[in-house]
C-alpha cells in the first residue's frame, strides 16, 4: 500500500483564467487532518465530522494511510507503480461529503485499489462563478477519506495540471450546449479537459461519477467512447440528506433558511415523478414541477427540463410512452440566494 504525504493546501488567489501562476505558501495541517497513519478509522476523539447521512464504518476496515498525497504527476506515477490489481478512479474537487464517499465505496467494491483526485479545476468555472470561493480543505478531505480507505490521493496544484494554457482542447459536442451549457457555456469543455487528463495519468480500469451531474456523466461516457479511452465509466446514484436535499459541496454556502428553501428543488422533482406515475404526459409533468417552483420562496429558477436521458433533448409536450414505459430525466437548476444548485430524478412516463 502506498502512503502519500500531505503537502499543504492549494488556495489559489489568482484569476481562474490564468495558468501556472503562484500559489499561497503551504498551510500547516489542521488538528483533525489525515496527516498521520490511521487504521480505517481516525483515533477516538479525532474523527472528522461525518457528513449528514453517514455513519462511521462498523469495522476498522483496511489499513488506511493517508499521510502522503501525490502533488505532482511524478509522485502520482510512483504511487500508482506500487499498486497491484485493478484500480478505480474517483475524481473530485474536494469539499468531500457523503456523495463522494458513496463514489469511493462503489469504487472500493469494484476494484482492488481506489485512487481519488482532488482538484478544483479552473477551466470548468466561468468568469463570474465561484472558483475563488469554492471550499478547499485538503486536510478535512483526507481525514474523511481515511474513514473509508483509499490507496492513492492525487491533489495537484493548478500549475501542475496546467503549466500553460492548453492548446489542444476537448470539444464536448452539442449536448454540452444544452441545460447546464446554456448558463455555463464553457463548463463541460473544462470538465472534459481535466477528466481526460486525469484518466490518462491514472489509467484506471474504471472511473466512478455521480448521477447528480447527469449531463457531465453522459458527456464523459461520450468522450470515452468517441476517443476509445480504455476505461469503464460507472454511475453512482445521487446521495440525499434525509429531507431529500441532494448532497453537494455547494450546500455549504447555504444559510439555515436557504437550506430549507433549497428543498423545493427535490420536492418539485418528486411531484413531477408522482405526476408521471399517475399517467400525466410530459407537459403535465413539467407543469406540476414548474408551478411548485414558481411558488417556492427564495428560489430563482434557471431551468426545469424533462429530457431524454441519452440525448438531453426535451421530450415533446404530449409524449408519453405508449405502449411501453419511457424513461426520462427531470432536471432542475436554480439559485437559492447566490448559490446555484442542480438536481435531477429519473422518471417513467406512461402511455
Ligand atoms: O464533478 C466534479 O466534481 C468535477 O466536475 C470533476 C469531475 C471532478 C472534474 O473537475
């Protein structure tokens, strides 16, 4: 098993469109960091707070040694060279929560080794988005990973990933212009750029992505298929708090009131799903969910869409599924205060 040295937190202060610029000096580890050898669980009294919905592992699990982190491609290569057997990659931007842990657990069940990347990718943020504010706490992330166990962590700085502005770019194609792409036109190109790079570096047998970012998942699958990338992409269902809120790193931006207001997103999706189960056609489903969101206090809708889960094209107004059941994706994006949240639910349209 590889051990990885925690080397400090990357908190860039510079313009996200700039590449390879300086980073702040390295930070000392926090008292509850993963910067020590642990055996599956952190020592008593030092456990990181588990995300809502998470319970501590019932058994110590395998030896976890999250004392070192690969910060460079060379360190990553060294770490990977020591692994035997199959490997699964979980890519994250840090600020880990129960949704990420579900990805790691799924990866753990499927492969001998789990590699987690932690990198806030500047390329996938628009100029007015939250790149600077995005929560960064590597020590807390490592501590949380220590509760589930991983073999390698790759947490590069921006200058390592983008020593210069990339010249060759991934074109994500037309699906990237729909839904999320309407509000975030450069987002998926940036996502695929970094996913392609990290898949190339880690060369895992499989990689796990959350269903919460359904459009991202579909685009990653398309890239992997179109570019003949030798990796199996696996989807993991959305993790929700008990009240239905989809887990997201951006939930940490919400005030107590906003968090309650944010429940309208998942509630609207459930109402839409119920409407479909009662036989309403596509337009009826959309209307039910839209009406609910229109009346939800504190919520400013970006989009609500009922789409084909493969093409992300809107399903026509009267389209049911006669005679069979048709699978559709009801997707929503909305601002709650200044925070933009997304959520989605698979629904069955009945003819
Ligand atoms: O889903 C995310 O957190 C990011 O888009 C990803 C896949 C880690 C790429 O930066």
